[in-house]
């Protein structure tokens, strides 16, 4: 695996070695886990060149504290990438991607950003879109892979690509879970064994909602899930059913549309998100 810490060398390398090759790209913030690796594996199956980026993007964090406590495991990440046949790692410093004092661009993702994460993390998606736009322009991949654990992020990135006429195809891949159902996340590294046991109730409640979705009222399902989660020391930011394509919060079901249940919650101060397509 070749490692680049600046975009000019990476671009030069791709101009020579990337021609006529299908390029797959997996942008990450490091602290890699099986979820990321499933994206790398899919890319290596489909593409001739797989590029991963590791960059903890400051403009998408709401607080300095959250940014500082984000896990960093670069040596382990490099080993995992090599083991899984990643061809190139782009792992730059902030100055390679942002001018001094540069802030996130302002985008308009309409209904996709005016709910859920968009409300609880204002400016988060502007930060995500700013960095993904920069990265996609550097790598110019045929395919870019994202985990559907971040369903709203994946929808926003699909919209970004449409708005900016970027040629890369955005592929969302299923959430990978621990044995107890907890969605794999870099933030899980901040949880104790006991915290993880509590956190497993998030998925359990999502499954109960999925199983009872057609028979019960949405309000009753959400109320029941909230009670169970609170009883397991989980603090909820939101738990909502949304229409998958528009991300509009739904209370009435139209059998022709697809819905998802989305949650963001804290376990011992660690913010976790998850969702299930219903
Ligand atoms: O999902 C992530 O890890 C990040 O939001 C991303 C897409 C790498 C942008 O910084």
C-alpha cells in the first residue's frame, strides 16, 4: 500500500497509475472497524484501484471536545488496510485540505438536512459535504463507498454529487453489527463492556419497531421504545420514523413508500446513531 500525505503527490500518482482503471474510494476518519473494512472489501472486488482516506475533518464537529476525543488508531488502521488489499491511503494534515481559517461551505440540502442530525448537529452536514466534495475532486473515483449506518449522511452525499455534477457513483452498504446487535462505529472504542451491553438495547428496540410497524400506531411504538431505552441508561436525542427518500418525519404510513426508523442517543456520554429500513 502506498501512503500519501499530500494531494499533489496523490494526484500525480493517479495521473500515471490510475488511467483506464476503475477507482474505488472509501473516505473515513480512521479508527477503522469491520464496517469500514466491508467497504474496502467491496471496493477491491469491484475496482482495480482502491483508495482509502483517513482525515478527522474538523468542520463537521460541533464541539472542540468531541473532535479531541475522537479515537485515533493510525498504526492499527494502516495494518488493517494492508491486510485487506487497499492500494492507496491518503492521510493528510489539515493544511493539505483547508486554507488557514477556512470554514465549511453552506449548502442547501432542503428536507434532507432540516431534521434529525441536521437539527441536533447544526452545520455538521455542511462540514461533511465540504470535505467529501474536496476529497471526491482529488480522487475522481468511479465509485465511493459509505456505510448506511449514516443513512442521512449517505443521502446528503448522493444529493451533493447531483448538485455539483460529480461523476463518482455513491454506494451505500449495510451496517455491520457486533454480536449483540450494536452497530459498529469508531465511537464504540469509547464504550466499556457494560456501556456496550446498555447500547445493545438500541438495536433491540429498532427491531421491535420493525416487527410491529404495520400493526401498531407510530406514536405507541416510539413511546414504548423511548421508555425501554431510558430504563437502560440511554439518553435519546431523537427516535423517529422517516420516509427514506425525503427524510420527512412520518406519522402516517403510505404502503407505496419506504420508511426507516432512525435514532441518535447517548450511552455514558458517547453519541451513537443507528437506523433500520422498515
Ligand atoms: O462518515 C465519516 O466517517 C465522515 O463523515 C466522512 C464521510 C469520512 C467525512 O469526513
